[in-house]
C-alpha cells in the first residue's frame, strides 16, 4: 500500500509499505477514504515530540471502509463506513469506564503519559496512522463509529478529532452564560473551540492569531472578534482593557508547542528544545484570564517540562483543565449538532490533496501557504 513515511524533521514522503494485517481478535483493517493533516501533526513534523521514529506513518484523523474484522469484533462488519476516533481505547480499563477514552490505560505502554493515539510517536503507543491506504484499528469494537447515511464523509472525518477537541476545549472552560472567552490560536481546533463556545452560552468570543487569513476565517466562521498578536505590545494588558480591566472569564490554549509570539520561548522550546515547545500561549492565557477564571488547554506539548508562571495560577485562584479529547464520549452530542446544522465541520476544509502529494501538503500547511486552514488527503483506493 501507499502510506506517508516520516523521514525526519521537515521530511514526509509517500512510500510503499506492507498492508496491515489482523494482529489481535479485536482488530479491524480499514481502507481509508479520507484522512487529515492536523496541526498536532506539525509538532511531529517539526521534531517537537520525543520518540517520533523514522518510518512512522502519521495521521490520527481518518475514516474509511471496514475490510476485515477480528474474531471478537461484534459491532462492525466488512463494508461499514466508519469514522475512527484518534484515541485508541480499550473500553474496559479504569479510565475508559469513566468516559476518559483519551486516557486509556491499556492501549499505550507509556500509559502514565497518555492513551494510545494513531500515528503519534512511540510516546503515544507507536501505532501507524491513517495517512495511508489501509490502517489497522485496535479495539475496533470500541472506537469506530458508523457514519450516518445522511452525513457527508467530509463532515465525518472532522469528527475524529478537530470537532471534539474544539468542543471539549469549550466544555473544559466551564463557560457560563454571558462569559467572555479568549481563544489563542486560529488553526482548525481554535476556530472550532471558538464556534463551540457559543453553544455553551458565551456572550463574547475573541480569537488571537497572527495570520490575517486565519483571523478573517475565524471572524466569518465562528463568528468572533479577532486580533493580531503582532500588533499587541502586552497581551495581558490588552485583554484586560477589553474586559473592564478584569480579564477574560475563560482562556483557551489551542496552539501548543509550535506557538510563535515570544523570541525567548521560541529559542528555548523550538530551537534548543529545553522546553516542551514554546509555551507562550500558556503565559498569555494564565496572565490574561481573570482572578478565579478558567484556563483550558488542548494545545499539544511534548511530555517534558515547561517554564510557566505557576505562581500566578496560585495567586489568581485559577482552575486549569487540560486533556486529549475523549472522542467516543462526545460523538452522540456532536452528531446531533451536525445534523441540526449548529456545527458545519466540512466548511473548515480548504484543500483536498491526493495522498501521493502528502509531502507537498505538509509543506503547504506548515508554511501557511495558499491560505490553508485544513487539508484533507484522499487515497486512490478510497475514492
């Protein structure tokens, strides 16, 4: 089969790899019909996530047709068109039983850090991902979900990560009616977090980024007030001036370790890798939220330390909530939102790219060329 092949930082190409096979009675083999490049994939692409090994296939956002199932899989059959959550979850461990599918204790040998994730380094289990023609799906009786007949597969593929991650970012913010919510980052997840903030009762939504085309997109899609951080001298002072000098009720970090905006954070976190990526969005969020406010983190950082103002968290009495989205828990509600037209996931898609051109797609997305918001890959055998 053809599959994306990681060859080192900044290098992804298509290679021929062996077709995946059933390795466990709870496995399924899925023929990919669509897969996405996620902003989190760029952390891997830029070498910011430890133990990202040469030869790995990325891709934790995909849907496809079930080709084969293991002997213990009861919920799927060949021919089913399914969306596959990015979490690899057993459904039976202590955390899965609590609905914390992003924290499964069985799917990842490094389970104290995170549950298993498709195509996301050996810190997340070492599973190959869906930027390929075929993919092996473990615990196929738990995660994969039938795509409703009425749903466009372009909507379905974004329910594997972008929509639930943005939704959970807003959910973790504990948004109350009329709250002011500030979202740092106008990538797909940040845009979706801002859109979902309205569903929880936000009275005002503000998005911060530096790319004007992304800010324009957020202004239309969310809709939201938008500001370019390159025009802001002091973020905390700026946000407080917008909020009666109190600060925002909720701040959401939807950027993670690839953030720009601070020369020292870029040097330490992205160049020298002495931190787990650039932590400037966390600084902005902690310092811009009001006393007693909530900081919600869905931006991905590597599993090493960051220098963040923890004293400000204490002295301001902040609540900090963070996690990988538990997609399976959220899907019933999100499918309802899509059916009722409250969320239109496929409107995020700006580029549709053949799998064979995955290297060009990564470069375009990483370099923010051609006003790219969300690229989707289409394997030949999935069309």
